[in-house]
C-alpha cells in the first residue's frame, strides 16, 4: 500500500465508538491541520513585524530569528506531519490512532509549546516544547507494532530525529551545547526533505497516473533508492560540517537526480490539474534547494537561499498540497481543486520565489528590493494558509459528507 493512498484501508477498520464524538476530534488530520494553518498564517506576520521594528515590548524580545525558524519547522510543520501520520496510520493498521480526548490533549500539548516559545523563559519553553514530538510519536509506534506494520517504522524514526533536533535546538539556546540554534532547525528541514522524498516517490507517480489523462510516469526502484540515499547523505554531510569538496558534489548529485526523476513523472501532464501540479512543483524545489546548497558550500550562494527553497517551496508547498488532498478525501469530497485551492497553491509558490530571491540578494544588497521581496513572500505564505483555514475549517470541523467514520 502506498504511503499516502489512505482512502483504501489495508485491513478492516475497527470501530472504537468514536463516531459520535465531535467531528473535529475524529481523526488526527482535523485539529492539527486547522491549528497548523492558523498558526502559520499568524506567525509569519508577527516575525515580519519584529524584523522591521513594528513590534515593541517584551513580546518582541522572544520573537527573534531563531524563534521564527523554530516555529515554522517544530511548530507548524511538526503539527501537520503528526496529523497526517495519525490519519495514515489509522488506514495502514486498521487500528485507532488518538481520537477524542486523547487527540485533544495532544493538540493542547502542541498549543502549550507554541505559547511557551512565545511567552515563557527559555528553560520552561524547552521543557514544554520538547515534550510534543516524543509523546506524539509513541501512539503511532504502538499501533504499527500491534499491527506488525514494520514497513513504515522508518517514519517513527524520522519523528525521533526531529525530536532530537528540537532538543539540540533548546540545548543550544540554553548554552548547554556549543551549536548555533539555527543549525538544529536546518538539520530538521533536511530530515523533512528526506521524508518528503520518500513519500513523494511513493505517491506522486501514482497520483499522476491516476489523475492525469494520457500520463505514464516512469519510476525505477534502484534510481529512487539512490536518490533518497543521496539526499540523506547530503543532509548528514551538512549536519556534521563536511568540507565543501564532499558536500558540494553530494548535494549537486542529489539535486540533479531529484529533478531527473521528477521529469520522468511527466509534470507537463499536470498543468491543468492543481492538485497534481502543486505536488510536482513543490517536489522540484527539493532539486533546486539541493543545487543551491551545493552552490552555498562553494561560497557561490547564500545558505539561506537553499533552506528557504526547501522550507517554503518544497516543505510548505507539499504541506498545502497534501493538506488539501487529504482533507477533501477524508471528508468524503471529490478530489477536485477549485478557485480557492488554485489561489492557495499559486500564493505559496510566489512566496517561495520571492523569499529565495531575497536570500540570494542578502550578500550583495539588503536595500528596498530585499525588503519588498521579504514582505511579498510573507504575504504569499500567510494568505495561502489563511485561505486554507477559512475554506477548509467547515470541512475539518464537520462530519464526513458520505457518512463514514473519520
């Protein structure tokens, strides 16, 4: 069974008496998608206000660059990943991942982390924030173990790596670890990129074959394995501070191979299908980001360009693409994009282009054009997530229209 083909269960789904609870708490994607979208829409304008001196008082002291980086990855992205994996895990195993009160408690823990990062002293923020990922990972591992679903254990392992990176971030902030806090966030972005590549490899060709008339995307298992291995090796090389002569060719090879594989998936067949082209275009940012990482290792591009390509173009693009697709499918609706979805996808990609362009200008010119590009990127990002929250909140908080559980 494919990783994201989660509308057709591998085993009979066992009722746990949760169907009568409020729809918002019936499956993991519902509260976590909604909370993540609202948070993403609000957090970036808050950071921009701090960046340009429009935010004063004690709040401004906590809303620094490291807060912004941390919250986009360990805040927003982690919530989406957990919500998605709970939903997929329910399907893979036929067993219930957290629902009802347990799901509400997990969301409360995530919200407590966001509040602590914004308002609490660093030690207390570290204590509260580091709890979420380990606590959230355990129920997923538990249902996989009970169902014998070993194939997807690696995803629990990746959640563990994210939890470790988050712990390193806080240790660095508290002065317990001789490491720049940003390095932990960037390492987490690379972990997410590996996760995206593994998921995209399984589902993008399948979705294209099923949804794009006349398409015949080609996949080769060995090439796919080499591509993911190169991404993982590049991530490890960057994390351990490998010299440029090693990191640059690894990252360049990973980028070229990712783009080559994407071309074989026939993205040109998806231009009239927003639910598909957003996946292809967002995956393309993985290749672009790795090529920019290679250039940054050689001193030919700002490192921020690579990480914004991966974080905004790839991570946020794939997040919104999959949030829309899984929400539509798991609320009983047709997998068809309307004007709202098209606007969401265009806005996030424009935001990615603007932010990467701004990062490329950093070293040479931090003038009015740079500021305009940052503001344009923030507007694209925030509006995309705000539109998702506005349009999809009734879907997430309402019962499935086909009467099924979930």
